[in-house]
């Protein structure tokens, strides 16, 4: 993997902060307006679930196919294309809602999801390269800006709802602003990051085959398991924490939402400040510390007996889960050759945890109660922590075949 820095790498770093925030703004804006979209399209909750599946399907498609494209064309082009897919899909959702067309909304979500999944890989490949140039841990802070973006998107949506701004105007305005930001940022990104030498005449299916081969590497597999456990902890809180507090501790919905806000704030703080701890103590110790914090936090949530005790546990849970995903992606990008494939593979495991984990937790919650269902998350965190050694920098270990 090569990078050609025509700009100061600190400028590239600042540009990436913005580019990481943009998907968060658009995603939070969509989530915030889903009740209105459902009502305008006159859909049941089950039908809305089917429509939202288009977003998940598009995201998985983007995650699974992007690594080979980056290896051929470089991350800069993929960042540009994926960002524009997010913009186009986001605008299409607004148009489809205004036309009350379910098919247009689904198509927009599919395009949006494909861009979202592709950007997940390309931005992390670029972020990993910037880390190496500046010799600083930056991916947690980049992911922290995604969280900042979600807060900004939620605030914008709250304002749009307060003034009864139509979804079409809301989404098209944001889409135009995001398109202008992406166009401005493109020129500052380095050329050829993630691009690898491909022999002339090599069929494309060989590149896809290379994406699958990375799972034969023991280190990549172990990092994937770490990310799987940590992403499960993060996704479960995002989908179930308010209900966990309401059903498990008998608090009202407002208190449940406030406790969830504590989790988001802890996640954001952990990511924005985590780089300093990683540079000082290393990935292995920090990941182990994160798993211990999340383990203690989940113990307090599951068996705390009082919502204030559980709230303290939620903060520890959020801090503990904050660094697993970005640190795993950073570790996956250590080896320049094949970095896009490894980052894509590890990102896919994280996204699968976000996609499959929460519904599985709901199934367990139906049978054992949501508090007891969190024991599955507890186990996942322990497994992730026990494997933290796999994330050590490559100078301390080799990529070995399993």
C-alpha cells in the first residue's frame, strides 16, 4: 500500500475528521425521521422493518466489495464515490417520502447503505495510513467524530421537527451541503492510499478471492473476533439500552433515554481521548483495560439492583466498548500489502455484530428478560479481552497462517 502526500498530513487528518462526521450526520438524520417516514408511507412497524433491511443489505454489499476496488483504484476514489452514494441515496429517501413511494425510499436506502458500507472501509484505510505518517493513534478520534456527527444530525433533526420542516427540504438541504463538503475535501486526500500492484490481465474474481484469503491469517481472524465482541456490546446498547432500563429497573422512558445518553457520551469521550492512552500504553493493555471496564459495567447493569448503580455501569460499559472497533481496524491495517482486504474483512465482522447481535439479544430477552440477556454481551466482552494480545503492532509479531 502506498500513499502520495502532496499536502501536509495534518491537513489530511483534519479533512478525515470531517469525512468521518458526515456519515454520522446523515445516518442520525434518517433515524430521527423514521417515525415520520413510516406515517407518511402508511406502513406498519413490520413493513418498516422490511424497508430498513434495504439499508443493511446495501451496507453489507459495500463492505464486502470495497476492499478489492481500493486495491485497484486507491482509497481516495472510493471515498469520493461512496460519499456521493450516501448523498444520492439520502436525497432519494427524501424524494421517495415526498412522493409516498415505497420503492423509491427502498432504492434510496439501498444506495445510501452501499455508500455507507464502502465509506466504512475506505475511510479506515485512509485513517490507518495517516496514523503511520504522523506516528500517532488517530482512528479512535476519527470514530469519535462519527459519534459527534450523529449528535449533530440528531440536533439538526430536532430543529427540523420543531419548525415542521418537510423531510424533502430537510434531506435535500443536507445532501447539497454534504456534496459540497465532499467535493472540497477530495483535492486534499493523498493519491494511491491502499492501491496495490495488480498484474495486467488479472481477473477481478482473483481480487475478490484475495479478500477471502485474509481469513486464513490467524491474526486477522483473532482481531475479527475482538471487533465482533466489542461491536456486539456497542450495538446492543444502541438498540436495547433504553428498554433495558425501562423493563429491568422500572424507570420511565425519559430516564431510559437519559441513561442511553450517558452511554453515547461515554463512547464519544472514550474515542476522542483514547489515542493518548493507546500511544502511551499500547493496544494490548488498553484493549484489556477496556474489556475490564465493560465487564464491570455490565455486572453493575445486570445485577446492580438500582437504576443509579446501573447508570454508573452504563458509563463504564460505554467507555469499555468505545475503542474495540477503531483499534481493531487500526491493527488490521498494520501490514500495507493487503491492508484494504484486512480492514474490509474486520469491518464486516463488526457490522455483522451490529446487524445480527441486537435481534439475537431480543430473542434471548423474550425468553429470559433483557437484563439476563445481557449475559451474552458479557461473555462476548470477556472473549474479546482475552484475545487483546492479537492487536499488538506487527513489529512484535508476525502474520501467521492458521
